[in-house]
C-alpha cells in the first residue's frame, strides 16, 4: 500500500479499511486479513499500558511497538502516532521526532493531532519527505482541555474551524485525515471538500474509510462500548473461557496428557 494508492482509492470510490495494531502477532493476522492501513495509535497508552489517557506514552515506547508492526506488515501502510509532547513545543522538535520515528521504527508515515496550530511542523515534515496523516475532531491528546471524550464540533463555530483546518491540512499535503467523533453530516462535508482520503471513527459512513481500535472491535476491551463501536467478535469471552479451561486442566492434572508429554 502506498499513499498514492490511497488517493486512487478515494478517486475510485473504493473504501479504505484501517485498524490499530501494537504488536507483531496480531498485526500479522490483521495484515493477512487484507487491511489497507495499520495504525500504531497512541491508544497503546490505554490498550497496552493501561493508562487512563494517551498522554503518558513516549516517542521511544511508540517506536518499540511500531517496530513489531512494521515487521508484520506485508501489504498494509504502517502509520505511527506522534505522541503528546513530541511535536507541540516547536516545529524543529516536531520534525526531529518525526525523522527519529521514521528512521528507528521503519514505519511509512506519522499521524499528528490538530489543525492550524501545528501546521508549520506538518508543512516542514511533508517538505522533507515525511508522509503525514492529520487528525481532527475528538483529538484524545486534548482530553484535559475538552473535559472528556464527548462528541466534538456540534456547534457551528467548532464545525467551521474543523472544516477550515481540514482544508489547510489537505493543502499542506497530508496524505489522509482522521476525523474522530463528529456529526456524520459534517464528516461528509469535509470528505467532499478535501482531495486526500478522510478516515472516520465515530464520524458516519460517508468518509472515504474507517478506523477502529483493534482491541475494541474484537471485544477484548469489554468495558468500552460507545455508540460508534461495533464488536466484530467477542474475543474477551473466548480468552476468559480458554484460560479458565486451562486453569482447571492444570489443577486436575489432566494437562499435560501422556500425548502432550515426551
Ligand atoms: O490512537 C488511536 O488509536 C487513534 C485512533 C482512534 C484513530 O488515533
């Protein structure tokens, strides 16, 4: 997969499927199943590390996780999230961190939250050859400013700013934009207004593609069920059942059997 192919998919009206991944084993399965893009999201902070927010994860931790996903990806384009604090301080620091992430992890592109306020860093990255995916709407790195994970851009003024930001990101050369948790009608408007592919999460079905957090859509993260999430499997139950059978088999000495012994 390439950024040019993704643009072609938008032009052809072919939907783009993206999922998060954080490790080699699951990313191999997801890639084999035909995903177009793998996102090593900073949601790793929640899913992998058990933090409440995405804020604590570091550049080096993102690189560590991304390396495994890159080794797994035979087909998909791998995007690594730039974590909180790695691009907000200055354009120069942002560019330095983007280069470090690309060089050390081997990923194909980075994703950055925000619009006009981070545009200088994004422009500079794109100029030196770093493919950048934008991220607007509910940007989890701003959770403390938003005061939670509620729907964004309900009000006209925020919706207009989002549309303006999306056009700026598109003009700057972002190869794609993620729209998170905004009204479907606004996401449809943005999708029609920009030339790059728009990938939605909780943004309706008029976007050029969709992204979900892998552990959420597999039902591994059992406590989390926002309206936009569909469980495509119930692996949480499957894991618990398998582990409880294993525990019983160990306790009653039925595992390992003679056939399972040397
Ligand atoms: O970190 C992440 O998983 C993301 C997706 C929710 C788009 O940014």
